[in-house]
């Protein structure tokens, strides 16, 4: 995904620079001048996805751990029901 974004961004930036500098004459189709800002936007998306790449891998690992813990059968905990004895505080309420 990030490689694709980088390739698209570089292609759009190169085309946009070629249009703006006049290497390719596109005065008859001014809509093509949008290639330069579109390349900048796609490059920004590439940078964001690159920054979040490791975070998403960490999140996936945490979710796998949580799912594995939920899938395990629960072990019943023994609840202590001893009456209060010496050394234990007794509530008066």
C-alpha cells in the first residue's frame, strides 16, 4: 500500500512539475494543472501511512492477544466464604 502511494505521488508530482514549468504544453486543458497539488496530497497520505504502519502492526498483535484470551475457557475462581474471625474487620452496616 505504501509503495503504491509513493509511486502514484511521485508520478503526479513529476507530471505536475512538467505541466507547470511548461515542458508539456497543456494550456488548452487547464484541468491538468491539478496534478501537482494532487501529487502533494497523495505524498501526504504516503507519509501518514508510513508513520502508522508500525502502530497498526502493534494494534493487530494486541487484538490477537485479546482474542486468544477470550477464546480460552475461563477458570472458575474460588471465592472465599469464611465467616469473619479473629483479626478480621467486621462491618456494622
